[in-house]
C-alpha cells in the first residue's frame, strides 16, 4: 500500500481507476473502492483524499470536516485499493484558490436543487475533480449514486471537455435501518439520527402515488421530524429537469432530498415509480 502526496510518485502515471474522496471513509467508500478493484483488471486503484476547500462556502463545515487519514489508508488497503493520493492545496490549486469553474455543466444549475442552496458547490466539485483527472490521468473514475446530481455533473463535465474517462457509478450503501452512509452522519446525536431516518422513509413514501404532486407531498409529510427541508422533489432521472404531474411511463424518475438535521445537512435520492411508471 502506497501513500503519496506528489503526483509524480504515483506508480503508474496514467490509466488507473480513480476513486475521488474527501476522506473520513465509511462503508459507502469501501463499496466504491471494491468496485474499482473489481473492474481494474490490472490497473492501479488510486483513492484520492482531499478535503476540497472550494466546495465549502464560508460558514460551512470545512474546518470541522472529519479527517482520519491513517484509518482511510487501512480501509483503502482492505478494500483492494493500491494507492492513496493526498495532494496538498498547493498541488491542487497552484495559482491560488479559484472560485469558478467554466463551463459549468447545465445539470448543475437545475432549479430548486443543490445550486439553489449551495451555489458554490458544483463549481468546487468540478474544480477539484477536473484537477484530479488532469493530475492522475485515470482511464476510469468511480462515483457514488448517493451524490446523484454530482454524478450527473461529473458525467456532463467529462463530455463537455471531451475527456476520455469512463465514469462508473455505484449504488448508495445504507445502514441496516436505511440511513444512507455519509461522513456527516457522525455529526448526529442519537435523537437526530432517528430524525434523519425520515429521509429514507420519505424516499420510499414517494412510490406508488398517481401524480408527482401526491408523491412530493408524501415526501414532505414523512420529513416532518427534520429541522428544515431544502428540497424534496421528483425529477427526470436523466436530466434532473422537472416533469409533468402525470409523466409518461417511459420517463425514469428520481426522488431527491436535501434536509438539515441538527448540525448536518443530509442528502439522499432513490429511483421512484408512480402507479403508471
Ligand atoms: O463526493 C465527494 O467526496 C467530493 O465531492 C469529491 C467528488 C471527492 C470532490 O471533492
């Protein structure tokens, strides 16, 4: 197992499978690394650990974001990763910290989703992921469906920039009771954690309704225990655009939620089926 901070110390400079992370690894990351190892076919599996300042706004949790490099390295090794790459801020942003990414993929800007609440966020994600892609030059990169809008943003960015990198997605890993794995779950007290379960309940409650309005109302009803709901909506899973209230059966639907529970802003999403889809 190698831990490298300099890109020129990576064992193979191009063609590996990259798993970008901000560290504080949990079982969700383990699934990403295991998947990367399963498809690697001899390519190195590089897990990057970089707490990316450009995706945090002032006042967000950059300073208290959990850091556990020693444990991350052990978990990477156990999951079949070959290298942990921990670039410094200087390596990532040699000309200083930029605040914009252009062209920002259109899917980053969908009304009412992340951009409406964290306008800096996808600029930061694209800045970090593009830079990691340039440094590591992977042939494939693995992302979790837990950050569903991020997954679509990265796919669109790769397409816009004609980068020859396969973007591979892995389903969300959940605790036994349904809570989606997240590094931010560790901010939750016992009672907040039980309120957080309402996100999973809400995603399930959206199923089997006749219309989008009914399904979104069912989600809001389930979300009563959380402190604030940023969004709880159903969108076209391919574009994240809003859909008709009674969409054609052929339209794939995704329910997406962001909610504040105590000190943690949590997101989750799931495929949804209405009565006719
Ligand atoms: O999903 C994350 O952990 C981050 O947004 C990512 C993709 C590593 C970019 O900093």
